[in-house]
C-alpha cells in the first residue's frame, strides 16, 4: 500500500519529464541520464519502470488511451478537434517530443491509424476508401498534428479553442484563400 500517492505520482512524473527533456534536446537517454537529470537514484527509476523502453511505452499508452476516448465517441469533427487540442494542451511537452523530429514515428502512425477511419468516412462516406481519399486523410491528419505541435512549440500564443477554430476554418475553406 502506498502511503504517499501524491509524492509517488510526482516522482514518476519527474522521471518522465527528465526522459522527455533529454529526448527533446536529442541527448543520449539511459536510466542513468534520466535519474541524474531528475535527481533520483537508479533504484527509484526501477520502482516505476522496467527500463527506458517501458517508460516510453507507459506514456504512449496513456496518451493513446486519451486519444482513443475522444475518437471512440460520437463527437462531431469540431468537437473532436477541440478535444484533441485539449489533450495536447495538457500533455504538450510529451506530445511535441513524440510527434517531433526526435520522437517516435510509431506513435505518430498509431495516432493517425486511430483517427483515420473517422476522417476517411467524412471524406468518402461508408464506402471503401479510394487513393484520393487516403491522400486527403493523410494530408489533414499530418496538418493537424504538425499544427498543434507548432502551436505548442510557439508557447501556445492563442487559446486551445482559438487553435481548434483556426484549424477547422482551414479545413473547411482552404489553406491558401483566394488565388492570386
């Protein structure tokens, strides 16, 4: 029985934060580098994780489950975009690394795979998807993930709801406005 759940949760979070700080800077990641950065010893790390891969897997699973809870419902596209932006707002430090240049391409693929059926249905209806639909889906999902990552990197200069509205406006209208 854990007598100090807040402290336990904070220690786990500190170890995870140290991992993502190292990965985000492109530095070498090991149990020693994580614990050194977080200010704990190796034994503390092993109370929470089997190894570095387990740390990453736990975080990715938690984030993926958050995305799945949004996509699994009957949310409209605007509601889903807003909910996903909220997930990013709460977990942006992790997601910006996972979806960025030093991140995990497998995680990006899993998130796209999760969302693509809903996006595909919006483009093509319940029929089988064609290559053009697949290209549209990839374009939109890549654009949304990259835009939200950039928003976080810029220090969230607009609110999450403004970002969601901006992305929906871009999807509905065009990325380029009137031709010139």
